[in-house]
């Protein structure tokens, strides 16, 4: 008996499909403060939580952070790493920004399905003292561009012990207890702490997002293993059928790095990039050379922007007072060349950490060990047994002898110069042997996933930078860095007597920032910092998430006289 699918059943099915799709992850940022001067640094801590449980989730390893100007155009777009649902970062505000309301927007790749809503958005105020008194304000019909609702936080979850009045350049010891030893709250993966003047401190709040399903909830997936570099191939002549099954990605350098992606029926492809701050020159080429091809790389940031209303205004007297003090402090730091950030530089050479994608080569010929030869064709004939580079009607071809059968492979090998795939062997034949350091060879078939390479030949130059070689039209050269270089907040230490009496003024607008304070097994933690030369009331803002998913926000104030 055939079942009848009525319109009511269809409606119930659609509702079921809609309600079963979950965003599954939310992103929240703890920003160090809410008011800045153009040219300052913005520091933030990132929390990625499961929508249902509220606990930290490791579903994504990348967070996308943007700064939208009053007209909702991105002025800063950066990617930051996530590990176990936690991350942190900073970005530098351009000193050319106009004064006004700016929005910090944060999301993961999965959350792009539901933009512009269902992501973290937080308004900050930026002042440029050199661009007059005009202040561009931003609002929506609801009065705020923030897409979310405030949820209560547990103010009593953290006990803070410290004095309430301190002198200038005095050491402060802040002791914290997450609940008590038997409360079960000791499972804190990391607290974020900001200490700023009270008038510029950000509000104490956590935000949840109401789910509004998008048009295509499956277009973007979780970046759980690395960063997605996606794009599509199209043809200038639309009637030309697809001629490639694979797209190759190679990275120039002395250590060969190679990936491939399968091209689907719609011409789309995707590579998975490691999450690091290494700068790479990516060279993308189709399996079969075709000058009719056009490779298009998709932007990793979403261009679906929220709507808002912008109007021209002037600063209020309270704003003017706050920004005047912030500007004076910032300009003083610029004059004396003080800085509160330090780049985190890896101790080890990154090239030594990398390995050839083909492992240890079967043959490694160093050209300095032999007499110099005039052309590369002769180099292969004299120095590389089992491999020939010979001319043919359309140029050159390379053949490798199968060491098992003694016959040449029917398929050509993968040929590289400095790790970059070469389809036109005229480039290799015209290479000056005096510029070549060595030749690495793999003669047996090499399997990468479902791709079989019938031998690999990598010619490595002394410079290792693939210089003076023109890429064909069908190739794309893409300078790329997955995440920005990490920095750490580094406040001055005035505990040394000579440092405390130093004549350089200390007027920090952010007194202290730590995005990842760790607690011990009893839920205890302690931080130390020094006050500055600026008097006034300061706010200590602490945020975190327990192992149970309980969100905590705590404020405490102290005075500097």
C-alpha cells in the first residue's frame, strides 16, 4: 500500500528538518574594554560553547573576528586559533579610523550558515582626536546591533581577596577562589581578566543567540581538523567539459609541501590548512594544464552583514571627558615609545619542524659533489640514473624507470622545482645548473590518499625560492597566512626600586589583561600586577566557564590614589 504525502505531512517534515538543525556552537568574546583611541590595541578572550549544554566545545579550531565600521564595512578581519573551545588574540586599530560606534563580530565557519544573526556582535566606541568632534553612531530598530540576549551570571562563584585602595605604582596581589573545595566549580579551563578604568570597562554579561535557521544550513561545516581554503574552477568557454579530477597545491621552499583536492561536479574544491602563523606562498594548479581554466578562491570571511542605521552626531560631555583622558594617555605612550605587547616567537626553526611530504627520498644528488655541467638535460643524463629528460616535438618529457620491472612508467612523474609542481618541462630544461643545490628523487610509485604518483623529482635551488620562474596562466599564486602572529600583554613591573622611580610615565589605558588564568585543583588562582601613575577607580572584570558549563562574570573595584 502506497503512503500518501499530504500537505500537512510535508509541513511537519519541513518543521522537523528545521528544528533538528542546531547551530551547535556559539562564540563569546571577553573584550578588555569598551572605549578606545584609534591606534590602540584591542585585546580579547574567545569562548566557543555548545548551544545545548553551554560547555566549551572543540568542534572548531578557528574563530573569525571582524571589526565593522559605523557603515558596517569590515575594516579588520583576522583569524584566531581555538583549542578546546578557548582562544585569545588582539588586533591593532588603524589610526585612520573615524570616531564612532564600531562592532566586533565573531563566528566560526559553521556559524556562517546563519549569518548575519546567530553570532557574537558587540559595540565599542572609538575616538580619533585628530578628526574633529563628529561621532558616527550606529543603531537598529531594537536600539542595539547586538544579536543576542543577556543571561544571568553567577557573581558569587568567585571569591576575590584584595585591598580596595592602592598607591601609584604599587604591587597588587589578587587571590581568587572558584567556589569552595567541595563546590565542584574547580573545573575551570581558563579565566579571562581585564583591569581598566571604571568608566571604560565593558559591561558584565554573557550572551546567548536565538536560533534562526538559514537558507542552507549545510553549506559550511565545522573546521575541526584545520582551516578550509575553498574555491571553484570555471572555464572561459562555458562549453568546455571538465578536464581535471584533482587540483594540486604546492608551497615553495626547500622542504617540499604538497596537497591535492578532488574537484567535484560543480568545479568546487577544498584544502585543509594547518592552523599556524607561518606565511606560505601557495601555488594552485589543475591536474591537467588548461589555459581556459579560471581558479577562484572564496573569501573565508562572510560578506553577509547586519543591517543598521547610521547617523551623524557629536560626543556627549561624558564621552568627551573619557576620550580626552584616554587620548592623553595614549599620546604619552607614543611619545615615550612604551608598548604593552610582545610577539610570541617560536624557539625552533620552523623549517626544521617541517618534513617532505614524500619522506626520505630514495636518491639525493648534491651537484657540488660533481663537476659542473652546462645544461639540466645533461645533469639528468650523467648524474641521475634511471631518469631521462629528453626533447620531443612539443618540448621536453621526463621518464622514470620502474626499479621493479626495469621499464619506463607510462605515466609521467611529478616534477617540482623548490617544491612547486612544473607541468611545462621547458622551465626545468632552461634552468641554470649553477643555481641548483640538489635533486631529490622517489622512483617507486607513491600513494597519497587516492592519488598515485609514478615517481617524484624535486629540483631544489640554492635560494629555494622558485625565483625568476614565470607561472602559467592556469596557475594561482596565493600568499597566505592562516592566523596572525600571536602576542602577549606585557605590563611594566614596578616592584624593582629603580624601575618604580623611572621618569618615563606609566599611563596604561588597560592596566592589566590576562586571557587564560589557570586555577589549581582546588580552584585557586593568584595574579600580580602593578598600578600605574593614573589615579581613579578601576574595575576588575573576571569571566570564565566551569566544567559544568556554568558561565561566570564577576566585577570588583579598587581605587588608586
